[in-house]
C-alpha cells in the first residue's frame, strides 16, 4: 500500500429534508451568497425559490447567476466572477450537477484573486493559494464535484478542457436530496451513472497495487452502482435506488477509493478531448472510448482486470486473460443496456485521420504528457485508441 493523505472536509446534509437546512448551514460560511445554476430547470421546478426562501429565513443575502453549461466554460465563469465581485459575495453556492458546482468553484477562485486571469490560475501559471468558500446543492448524481478536490473548465477559444486539483476545490457543505433526481431525463441519469463508474475504475486499474480494503470498497461501490444505476434509468422515481446513486456519486470522487494506490485518469483525458472539440456529454464521451482503452491496456494489467471481472461481475473463469475479456465485455454491455454510446460512431461523431491526430495531441498536451499508469501512452498510442474507438 502506498503512502497517502486523505482529506474530506465537506459537511454532507442528505435526505428528503436536506433542503430545509440549507439556510442554517450557509450562514455558517458567509453573509452574501452568489447562487450559481444552469439553464433554468431549477427555476422551472421551483427549487430555486425553495432555496431562496430558506436562505432568506436564515438571514442570508444573495444574488443569482444562471446559465452554467453542461461542459462549463471559462467565459461563463469569468462573467460570474464579475457578478460576484460587483455584489460583494463571500460565499458561492452551486445548484445543480457537476457543471454548476465546477462553475461555482471557478468563480470562487477568480473572485478571491481578482488581479489574476482565471485561466492562468486554472493552468497553474499563477499559484492558487486562496479562494472563497463554496457550497453545493446537488440535483443530479454524476460528477461527484460536491465532495471532490477537482473541477473542470473548457476554454472555448483554445478548444481545451482542463482540470485543476486542489484542496481549495473542496466544498464546505453539500446538500443532497435524492428526490430531486426523479425529474431528470434517462440519458442524463445514464451519463451520470457512467461517470460514477469511471471515477471508481480510474482509481481501480492501477498495476501492482495491494490495497485490500480500498479494493473491497471500490468493488462494492461498482456493484451497487451497476445494480441501482439501471433501476434509476428505468424508473427515476425509485427513491431507494436514487439515494444509493447520489451517495455513490460523492464517494466515487472524494478520493476514498484511491487511498493507498492513487489514480489514473487517462480515460478522462480522452473524454475531455472529445468534449472540448465536439461538445459530447461528459459521461457519454467516457463510455465511447472505454472499450478501446481497456482492450489496449488489459494485457499489461491482467491481474487487476481479472479481479475486476470476478469481484464486480461475478465472472467464474479461471484463466486471467479470458476472465479479463469477459469483464470488459460485460462492462460494455452494461453501458449499452443504459443506452450509453460505446464508440465514436454511437456518439454521432465522424472523424478523419487529422481529427484523430488532433484529439490525441489534445489528450496528451501536444505530446508532452504520457497517459496511464498501466503503460505510458504517448500521442501515437492514444491515436491508436481513438481509431479503435471509432466503431
């Protein structure tokens, strides 16, 4: 087991009555909040009014900032920073899924560092040493941003999607009412289920790792998501299943399942390249490339893939190679069963060889970074994976 540091400071308020407590929770962290949300569903559903009423009752002042996009953009976050500075917000609350919460984190960083360009902070050109407190009201299970140390933005001018990991990304509180998930479209829920699985698997397929407890947690989380994920796609009103997926979303990305072995987010790098260039839904972009990635790398990480097949999918095959291949097949079949794409063609993306090369360079930062802890992947190797992912 590798040395590790585990830090999870987020206060979680979970359940059907969670929204009633947002006001009394928020006033512990600020006096004026900027409420960050997406394209208007929180307004139409009445959720925003419920939140505002709770904040008002607790004596919290607030301003609103809507328009967060499914792949949150730098430009929109910069607009939010201007709004936060103008209204003197000292607390940023993201309402929605990962996009709204990541946007809130970006606004918090930029507002606390008004003399620096947000992209310079995001790409570590300028050190990020302070931020405003952030809270989250989770309306969909997927990104896990409500408890994670990460956030992602897309720079549309550069066609680049980049993440930043820092303890300053940790939300001070996260309000989770699984009832809010019942109005979500099945495709959005399926993409969220996929993202939760990927957050766990990106920490699981690490070669030469010996972390029995961490493995057991990850495998149990995956089994739970597979079992309940299909249920919420078929029936979003299933409160029990939705509760399990909401909680799995948070635990999959708060670093718990990497304790003692770290992580390898190479599939995310491939997906980010697709999302930045083609606007693909995040979870769908991951499902579209996972089979090609797994088929390329499983021979170099055979014991891990075989364990995954046996302990997650109950594959009863003694031979490690055959067990691994069956585990990959069952994972891909699961994605299909919840109507996720398993190829670029399924994403309705048509790519040329030039496009493949550009995607590979995007994923590897112009061939300056090698992906994967299983086997280092340069741009040429990533091209091979993207080609295999076409159909």
